[in-house]
């Protein structure tokens, strides 16, 4: 019997196997950026102006989990005030709570919130929920764009696997992803969506080119092509963190200069006479962006072995600003029993001038601290829209500022246009007893009449 070599045996075995022809799967073509039908998930300050912009090119889809919001939009009502009833009335948009509508979209843009939990850890829940809905409902060939502010890597490492798992499709073959951070500035009539330059990044150069052409449908100010999705994510979170750190410096200077008997606004005015001084001012840093996004960087640093001391310290300083105002009010009152039993009017509840949004407003911890120290707290804000609880446990919300008066102290947390129109010297002096402290965080009410009547303080 002849002896076969291992090579001969191997070759004979191969000849018995069925022949296998490798088939290369071709990537699906990108949508046409000029005519692509766009769906936007999340119809708040960011998503609503965006869906209206894309609706000018082709019929758009607006998806939100709030049935109340969808019904209001169908009635041409936007509680945020960012768009008018006429703009809503003239837009070709299908508003829905049904994620099945995503199947009709060529492009899906994600504009859901990215909050932090009670321990200031990032909450990716809304992003993951949106990613699941996309995976279950999108059609082959769709382009998914995330706009929500996140730490670098979130789009590709957290959202993409969820979409692939629930769709059974592969990115780069069956669908595409990209990132274009939102840059909406709420309550700013001079800088609307089309007027703010936008960053775009796809997972490939072709994807980035697609996004540049797509967003040029709604952006007049120009597009910036980032080097990668991670770079685009990092750029947005750096923008907000830079503001937080700089405002923290001003808040810390406010506290120090006040102890020295000088006003930080006077110091800032003097320092601003130099051309390269950056003009930031002290204040209550709230809202769903600047007061939240730095925590995503702190968490990212922790995962990469970095403490991110400066970012964390800035957040701590800005969180203390509200409590400093409480201490200042108590010092100016100069009563034996401190704030106990004092009637205090807080003017302002939203997180920003002329903006109805109360999310993460630092007026709430301020009112909580006043109440905890025994004060009777009253709050007036005709602009604020209260659709969820943010604090202010002991505050009495009043429709007329004088309803709880006369007051022992008055605090302006911000300066809505309506405040500047409503409160002149005579109106303000009628609210409180002579000599009562008036804390004016924006310095809008510093008149002779006010200073003669109140113990006036501004940072």
C-alpha cells in the first residue's frame, strides 16, 4: 500500500468540498442631499427649527415622545417661542409620536437631550432609546446624524452598536452615520439656526461631503468639515466647557472682590479696556448645556485616568454662586434671626433672559436655600414655562409681583425684557420696605431712585 503525504491528503480532501464563491456586498448609495427627506427626533429648541428648515426642500418628519407637544405643533403652537405660528403654519412637516414614520426618511437627525443624573453622571438613556427606535424602523440606505452634545466616542461606541443590533444592518454598507453638533442659542433673535456656522463629520470623507451639502440647505453661515466624528463631538463639548470655566473665574472673582469692597463689574469694565481681554461676567450658570456638558468631560476623564481638575472645579464654583447670593442677602438684611421669617421676592425662574426654559435653572437652588434658612419665598416670572419640577420647594409662585409684599428683600436673578419694561424706580420701591436689600445680578435697575430706597447690590 502506497503512503500518501499530508499534502496529498489535504488536496484530495479539498477536492471533495463544494466550491465557494465569495460575493462582495456593495455599499448602498448615499441619498441625494438636495432632495433627501429628513426626519428629526426631538422637537425642542434644536430640533424644531431644524425640521422647519429642512421642510423647505422636501416634506419633513418631526418625531417627539411628547403627545402634548405634537398636538401643539399641529395647532401651530411652539411654547419655546423660537419659531412663530406663521412659520409652523407654512411648513410641510408630518408631526408624530410614532417611530414607524422613520421608515419614510432618507436622513434621520437626532436632537434628544443629554442630561446628567442626580450624581452628575451622564445619562445616555434618551440617546440609546432614540438609537433603538432608529434601528427598528429605518430603511436601508438611510443616513443617521446625531446633534446631541456628548463626550467624544459616544456616537460610534454607544449609539452605533445599538442601531446595528436592532436593525440587523451594517454601517458603511446598509446605512451611514455622522455627527453635526447643535449650536442653537435660545432666545437670541440675532443668531438663528441659519446664521450660525455648523460643524459636520461623517464616518468617511464621502459622508462628510454629503453632510456639508445636506446642511447647506438650512445653513447660510457656512459649514466646517471636522476631521472625524470624535473631533466634532469634542469641539462642541469644548465650546460649552470653555464658557463654563470662564464664567466660573468671574464668579470666583465676584466673591473675592465683594469681600474687598469692590464690584466685579467695575473691575471687568476696567480690564475690558485692553483689546485682548475676554468679556465674561458673573452669574447663575444653568440650563441644559453649559451647566451639564462639562460633567460629560469629567466622566470621560475618569474613564481615561484623568481627574479633569479644572473642569470639575469650575463646575463646583458655578454651583456655589446661588448659595453665595443667599449669604449676601442674609448679610445685607443684617437681622438677628437671619433669614427666618423674611419675605423675599425672587424675580426670574427660567435659566436665561427671555427664554421660557426652566431646565436646570439655578433660581431653584437659590430659592431652596432661602426656604431652608426659614425665609418666605415668592417668585415672579411671566416668561417661564413650567412643564416639570426643578426645585423651589417652598416658593410661592405669584402672578403679580406685589402679591406677597411688602418684601424684606428683592433678588433679580436675570433681566427679562419684560422686567426692564415693567420695573421702573417707582414700581420697585413700592415692592419693599425702605432699606431692604435689592440684589441685581444684571445691573439693569441701578437708578438713583432704587439706590436711595434699597440697600442696592450688584456683582
